[in-house]
């Protein structure tokens, strides 16, 4: 059916107005939260923020990426460089970085719209953008001194470029994707897990030259940091976080689960064993060999208990799907974090963790109810999209390959989180979850049309 040109033009204008309203909603909600964060010097800070700020200050003052006078190996330079460019050592401190992050997060809402529009349709794209505009972890990520928001923006942009390349095999798109993937990895080393996802998507689409160009471009861009770490510290790796995480998160959770003890106790026991092995082997603390020992010890525990590790890792990864409103409550001073709630969650479950967290202010628990209900609706819609994916998407004229990439990326990032997972770990795939929820909502609202289309094998239904 051909639409009347005037009607089509009016509908286009209407959608642009609706998109503008969504973007204004995103800007206003984040501006309000930023004003709250600026009431206190520590409201926007998390335990990881201090190291980002100190390395950013090192880059600004001496041009060296150091922590405590030693070459920094745990954090990568992407986010500290962003802070340094934003003038973190200037008179406004990290305030400028927060404003830039806020604006970039509004840009992410727009990119979410563009991606959903290409994969599904403009109506679903508006819904996905609206979900992203009111996303609590996204709002928190835009004002906190953490790398999650910047990382999420880059990952979503990579997927948009990849979807464009699958439709139009222009040579420079894989190069752009490789450049952005390397940039994302410099921001957060977990970006490495995105490489096989992109490569698989390119190979599946028979874009063999694109896959080779992507891998070569990525390898060339991350190689300098491997060389830097080897040169300044003798450490043959991109970031020491993997070694640290293996011992103090993954292995500690396995030990706690098998011994029936608190995670913190298991962590202290492993630390004692680690220190004893350092002394026995005469290894200098914080040296490259000491870092490698952390990784080896963690792998020893995991290899000895692979089934327990797999169960514990997947169970604790699910914590990233929980509501993030507690972060806003902490900004307002209604609750306080850093009291070991994550350990209670892993050992005694979500109900006990909620009672422990809200113990001093049980009335505040009501304030997370709106986000909890929205998350339940979004996850249910995502499940509908996954269940109906094999049958309906081709009938609807949607991009099934692109939506498959979204699913694979979401599973990869959610499952890699492990014991360290908190709701902010969901942020890199929050736009993808919102697009999946919009797809599920469209399938539900067009249920009878879809059912009718499925009854006619030759007909393709394009939902408005």
C-alpha cells in the first residue's frame, strides 16, 4: 500500500517531534540527577572512581599513566584519558566530565533509536528510546565517575555500524567497527569479548574480507598497550584486572560456596595463602610475577571445581539484572552502600539481601518498586521476542540477523559479569535490552496480525 505523500510527511514530522520529546526527557531526568550529585562531593563517586581520578591526574600532570608512582596495570587508559581531556585537574574538577557524560548519554538514546529503527521499525524505535531515556542505570552512569556509560555508548555504536555493514558492504565500516572496539577495550578490558561476537556475525554473513580487516585492525590498535605493559613492567597482558578477578572474585566465590563460609572470609583465606606463596617464592609484591601468581591461583581453584565455578558464576551474574534504584537512594542519603550487601545476596539470596540493605530504612524499599515493575515488564517482553524470534521476524520484515547479534552480545556481556556483577554491569547492554523489549511489545500489540500473516506463507507483514 502506497501512503499519501502528505500523510507520510505528517507522520514523519510527528515521529521527529516524539523523538525530540524523548530526548528532552532524557536530558531533563539526567540533569535533575546531576544536580543531586553536585550537592555532595562524594555522591557521584564509587569505590572504582578513586583509581580513575588518580590515573587521570597522572596523565594530566606528568603525561604518564601511573598509580602511586608505579606504572598502572589494573586500569586501562581509555576512561582516565577521557577525564583528563575534560580537565579533571582544573577548577571544576570532574564536573565537566559529568556534563559531557550526560550529553553523551542523551546521544546514546538517539543511537538506540537509530539502531532499533534499522532493526525493527520507527514505532518500536521510539519505544526503545523511551525505555533508554528513563533507564535508571543509564541515568546513574551518566553522572557517576565510572566508565560504564562511555563504554555502553561505544558498544551500541559498534552494533549500529555492524548492522549497516551487513546491509551495505562498504569497506570502511569494518575498519570503523575495529577502531571503536579497540576504543571500547581501552575503556574497559571486557571489550575483548565483543571481538568474537563481531567476527562471528561477519563470517555468518559471508563478509570474509570484512572479518579479516576487522581482526587485523583491532589487533594493530590494541598491540601498543600490550607492548607498553611488557616494556614498563614485564607484564604480558592488556590489564591485570583479569588476574585479580580470578583470585579475589571467582575463586573466592567458589571457595565460599564449597566451604559454606562468607565470601569475605574466603577472600581473606586466599589472600593469606597468596602472601605466603609470595614470600616462599621471594616474589616482590605488585610485580608482574606477583600479578601472574594471582591468576594462576585463581585458575587452580576453578580447574579443581569446574562445575561449582560454572554454577556460581552464572548465578552471581544474574545480579546485573536487578533494579539499580538503590544508587539513586544512596545519592539522596536514604540508604547507604558498601556494607556487604553483595555478599549477603550471593550467600543468602535476594530476599535476605533486601532485608539487610533496607534494614535501617525499610520504607525506602517502596521507592524501588516502580523500576522493579518496569524491569519485570521489559524482561517479559524480551522473553516474548526471543520465543517468537524463529517464526515471526522474517514475516514482519525485521532484520533477523541484526537482532541475532543483539541477543548474542547481550548474553555475552551478562554472562561474563560473574561474582562482581551489580546492576551497573547491565549498562553496556541496556540499550540492547530496551530494543528487545520494544520488539516484544510490538509482537504482543500486533499479535492477531502476526497470527494471520503466519497462516499465509507467501505474505510478509511489515508492522508500522
